[in-house]
């Protein structure tokens, strides 16, 4: 797998109401500019076992969990890149292994 990439990041998620969202967006606006992907869509397909073992394990909130997904940026045609990713999460650290289709 010549084009394999590995990403490591921390992932924190917060639930906000509409008022909080508007306040965060207003505070960020002077410091943000749209990038080249600002109007693209990301399409994910998560894969699991026939008995849904991965999602059931994930919902148990274990110390370590994995997810397998196929991702494309926009609607993928026959010759467009599609990525197969294995997401591993241990505590709050996310490791992402990504391989482009055909590589």
C-alpha cells in the first residue's frame, strides 16, 4: 500500500444549542476563510459484521474501539479516488489509517 497515510488526533465533541452555535460561529468568522473543499460533500459508508459487532462495541464506550469506513469526497465515479479507512480510538486519541482505492 504505497499511498497509505496515518493520522493521529484528539477528538472532543460537544452538544450545543442553536444560540451557542451562533455565538461560536460569530467568534470564529473574523479568523476563518473557506478552503477549496468548503462546498464539497464527504460521503461515508461504515462497514460492520452481520451481527453489528462494531457498532454494539462502540456503544459500550470501551477504552479501545475500531470502525471501518469507505469515504469519498463528493459523488465518486468509476475512476475517482475512494479511501478505505480503519479508525482506531484508544481513550481520546483517534488513529486513522487510510488507503486510496487501487493502491
